[in-house]
C-alpha cells in the first residue's frame, strides 16, 4: 500500500491509508471503545466468566470473518461512503435513488452516535486531566463520586470539556486520512495497549487478584446453556466489531486494490478481542482485591466505582493517570471513526474540501451534543437498539443479496494470492445477514443487547 490516492468509477482522486498497519490500527481504533471497557468486563462477570467467553469468541470469529470483511470490501468497491455505495449496488436494478436514500440511515446513525459519544468523551477528558490535577480522586466516598458524576452528566453540566474533546477530534480529522486518522491511530492504539498491559501487571501483584482470574475463566455449565448468555455474547461481539454500515465501510473506501481484506479483518477482530480481554484482566481482578463483585457496567463503572476503587490502591494517582489516559485514547479513536462517515459524505455531496466539511460537521456536533447532555443515555440506547443493526443489515443485504455472488467474490478476493473460502458467500448471505436482523429484533424485545 504505497499509493496515497486511488481512482474509481470516474471519481476524483481519493485519499487512502499510507500503510497496511495504518489501516488496521485505524480499524482497531474504531472497534476499541467504551464497550470493551465498561461493558465487556461486566458481562464476563455477570454471565459466568468462561461461559460467556466461549460464545463471545465464536461470534467474534463469525462476524469478523463475514460482516467486517463485507463492509470493508463494499467500501473499497464503491470508493465512497454508504450513500454512493448503496446507490451503486441498487443501480443494477434501476433503483439508485432508493439505494442512496437507504445509505442515509447509516450515515445519519454514525453522526448521531458521534454526537452522543462526544458527550461521553467530554466526561473522559475531564477525568483524564483531573488525574493530573487531583480532581478525579478528590471525592471521599462512593456517594461523593456518584454525586460528582451526576452533576457532570446532566443538562449543560460539562460544556467546556465536551467542546474540547470535539476540537481535538476535529483537529485530527482535518489532517485527512493518511496524515490525520492513520497517524493518530498509530500513536493512540499502541499506547492504549501498552498502558493496559502495565495496569494488568500491576493488578496481578495485588493481594486477592487471583480470585478475579478464577472468576474470569471459570465455566459455569448452567450459564453456558442459558440463552441469555449467548444473546448478550452476540450483542457484545456485534457492536464491539463496529459493523453498522458506516465506519468500517468508509475506512474500506480508502483502501487500495492491493490490500488483502480478509487478512486485515482477522487482525482487527483479534486485537479488538485482546483489548477487551486486557480490560477484563485489569478491572475484574481489581474489583476482586476488595472482595466486590463486578455487577455495575456502563458509565457508573468508569466514573464512580473504578475511581473509588483506584483511590484505595497503592500508587492510586499514577494508576488513575494511566487508566484514564488509556481510556481517553481508546474513546478518541472511536470518535474519529464515527465522525468520518458524515464528514466524507459532506465532502462527496457538497463537493467541498475536507476542512470545510469538518467545520460543518463540527458545528452540528457541538450544538447537538450540548443539547443532549441530559438525555445522552436514552439517545445512545435508541441508536444501538435500532440504527446500528439496521445499518449493518442493509449493508449486508446490499452486498450479499443484491450485488450477488460473483460480484462479492471478485471484491473480496482483490489483493489476495489465493481465493478466499467458497463458503464465504453462502455463510454471509444465509447466516450473517439473518444475524443482523436477529440483533435488531432481540435489541427491541430486550431493550438492548449491545
């Protein structure tokens, strides 16, 4: 991957990633986020440790080798975002406008998710900086930590930090794909992994940590046979790998035809799983050192329970710094990915440069994220339950049902020395696409599984 721009379908030269690992790290960055940190560990704890990990690994392999490859390949084939990609596929049936209209769903979903994520990143930025000033660990009790978070996570409760997080994100995006997204992920992702390894080693030597490792790797037969364990393992894998018809597809559009997409998708799935396991190997044993069971996920875990726990540990200030800086890096790479799809769409549709497109989306992001601070939890629930699986399902239907077998196999095999397995197309068409629909239905019925 040496070229810096590629041309397709008569389009102007398009930016691309400068290296294979730059692309892979960017995709890993899009996948590694809050779900790996504040949700995965909790679900491992609640659903039987190893009994949860077994179905989770199965679903990661299945989705990583089907949907992730499909979205990357569709993006590369179209050299554009979801709107033009879906339009291109539907044009075969004389229905381009319908395809473009459907492509708006994942684009708007990505923008809406980015807006909600901006609120969360404002919280994280405040806590990360607060580890250096002493503010993050200043509360004296769990109630004080809860009260501090509650005042921050309220309507207009964290305006400046939230705007700051968005400015940092947009500054990176303005530099473009190679000089911005790729370079940022080349720094942020390796540092994230290094910091969590350091935390893991530290926790390993804490008294009582062994109980946490036992908790992670135990296999409870009843939990393994429970449908609930499999349902939430599916939801965790599905959302962790970022299949939603937007971010992975748009990153794929920046790839050259020489890139081996199935191999890249495998690496992304592997390192995303490593990140989730690292988080579990830090958080669950750390909880075990106090004799507490991890049964609280989401923001409460990250901003209330873990800071209260860290404060009681030796070297608490340094540990808090490492932890929240690592979380900040993981969150920022995901935020970059979420904003990229709408930015690229504005560029394509309004025919303007990257910096003006970033400014347009930044204004929308600032205004909307400030307005939703008090309802961000419900905002994100609607998106994860309805829009993300719907976007993934539409992308799957477009590629595997409408484009057809021959087209799919040509696109997936570009850049490969040997043809990818012949089972790929039927597995995607008859297993992966129905899974997307199943995730949507189960999310609606159960109030969310991601």
